[in-house]
């Protein structure tokens, strides 16, 4: 038995079973398509140019981890053809090498072929807001599922360089489409590869059919506002579907609370919509661990020089104030190594002291941007948050974020969440450039930006009593949020209403 739970013999039998299934789905007809499965340090691969639905275990090739053939199946009597290693072999090996795959599937599905033709000039396929996106690792219903599209060549083995480049350029994709040809899909094992291949095929088919209906599968659906009268079938006020029972939940909520609904909802992040543990135990350590390598690799860029200049200015102020451990950051003329050493030391001290200063927040935001865009970071939100954002938008409410993290960090956080890109459901981001979160003046500044008729039209959710008090002092409505992992709220919660999830916010 191999280390991953499947032997070479089991892999051979499994490939035959799966190819019969894929033949019935139209993925491997006419000897096309293929599959390979990793069994320990060996790779079992279906041959090329054979009837995939009639293959037997003894038809399989076996390769080592480098892709060299270590077992060639025996020649069978005519009309069987001599065994031939799959043309897909180097393409399969790219996924094993670059993604640590446990199985790779190549499909000639018509859905995949047509998906590459929806936009003949596009270098990627994009779909969002379809349930089966959740079957793709690292994706969610609200986010965009993106699959790179590469151009076809006369022979599959000639696609290798293009496919390898696409895998490198799209770290969050688990598939590569080949225009007018098909798709390659991989997973950590054969179960995940099969599941994702089926989900991708569903999404390709959905996109083709939506396109035919004139629907844009690439963008979130437009909001359905509750009180715009669009649901009325005629002038007598009758419901279009003839039943109040089918009213959207958001419409019922707006009807029920029309007198008390805010015009805008403003959300804190840490401890409110996201676990404190993710920010404290994942994001902050990531920024600290990658600080030196980030500064060294981007040192000559204007952005990083500006970040270092902010740190230098803050460090000079720290020295003037007599802050413990404060030390100046040398001017650029001192040399890269000396400047980076001093900047890293200042960042480490600022993180340890949990300082809320712009010099730290800016640099952290840029390091996080690198982590999120590479796929190394994916924001974790409480499970009730995405649905609440969707429902608020459907009810015509505008949602904003006010956090001590930089606006760029906030956009990254919501743009690269584990359920996908939630930025379409947010109308804006505010950070401490609007003022400290414990001062009423900050909330006055934000209210001016939101353009509400009255500060009481704004509802603020936070896990920090001092922030709720500051918002209330500015005339806002405020609630406190109790979440797992948060610090206990004081007895009586300062007279503020306490909620445990976003579904309770408008109650």
C-alpha cells in the first residue's frame, strides 16, 4: 500500500472505472482525454489512442516521480495497437511537479470546449455566483472562479510550456482550459480531482447556457431592491407571483423595519466579522515573518521607499518622545542592508507593542497584498457574514468597513476571502486616516463622507465598548458583537445591545 492510501494495482483499476464513467459523460470519447493517479512515489497513467471505456488494468503505464516510464504494458494481439504513453504525460507531470497533485484528469468535454469560445480573445474564463463554485478548493459562492485559457497546438505535448506558465500565473486555479480542445484538472487525490472536474464542467455548462440567455455569468447579479415596485405585476398592486409567501427575506425585513432601518451599516473587522485569531495568529505573523524578504526584494521600488520613509519619520518621533527601545532608521545613503535591518527592527517592536500607526499599517498592507495575491493568505470570515452582506444589499442598505487596518488591507481581506470576493457588497472602506476609532470626531468625519441626513441613520457594529461609545457620542446607533475568541464584554455592555451574528444586526 502506498503512503497516500492507494496501491499501483488499485490505481490501475480505478483509472479504468473512472474512464468508463467519463466516457458516459462525453469527456473521453474517440480515444481522447485521459487520467493519471499518483500511488506513493509512482504515477499510473492511462495510455494514448485507445478506447478509454474498454481499458483494462494491464493496459496502464507506470512512471516514477520524475516522469520516466518504469513499466510498459505488454503488447496485445491485433486489432489492439501497440501500447503508447499518453500524449498528456508532460502536462500531467507539470501539475504533479508544480502543484503537488495526487491525480490529474484531462477532459474533452464539449462544455469545456464551448467555454473557451464564449470570448475568443480572453485569456481566462470567469464565473461567479453559481453554487458549484463551492466545490472548487479555495473558492466560495460569492467569489469569482477564474480558470486560465491557453491556446491549442497541433500536438498536446507541445502545450507543456503554456500550461506550466498558466499554472504559475494562476496559483488559485485548479484547472487550465485549452481553447477549442478541453481542460486539465487536478486535485490532492483522485477524489478531489474527480469532484473538481465535475464542478468545473458544471460551471462551464452553466456559463454557456447563461450566455445563450443573455445573462452575464462573469458578474454578480444586480441587487433586487425591496421597495422599488419592480415586483408588482400591474397597477393594482398584485404580487407578480401571486403569493406573499414567496417574498424575499430581505423584502420582508425591510417592510417590517422600514421605520428603523439605517441608511448605512458600518462594520469593524477583527472580532466582528472575522475571528480575532485569524488576524492575530495568521495575518500579523505573516507580515512579521515576511517583512525582511519583502523589503529586500522590493527595496528599489518607489512604494517600498515610501514605506521606509514613513517608518524613518515615525522612528525619529519615537526617539524624540523617549519611547523604550526607540532607534533611528538610517538615511538611504547608509546602504540597503543597514536600512533594512533598522526597518525590520522597528516593525518587530511596533507589532509587539500592537501600535496603530500608519507607518506599520502601510507596510503590513503591502506585505499582505503579496500574500493574498499569491494565494498564501485567504481571509477567514464568520459564516454568517457573506449572507448578511448579500441580504443587506438586496434590501437597499449600504455597507461599509471602519477598521484600524489600512484601506488597502481591508480591500485585500474582503477581496481574497475563503468564500470569494465580497467587495461588490461593500460600498467603501475607512481606516484611522479618518481618526482614532475611540474618538467621536472620527465618526463625525465618516458621517460627512457617507452623506446621510442624520448621524442616527448609521448603524455601527464592533466588539469594542470604547468604539461603540465613541460612535454613540457622534450620534450613531451602535451595537456590540460577542464572538467566540473575543474578550468578554463588561457586565451590562455599557447599555448597548449585544448580538452574536450579523443576522441579528437589523432586528
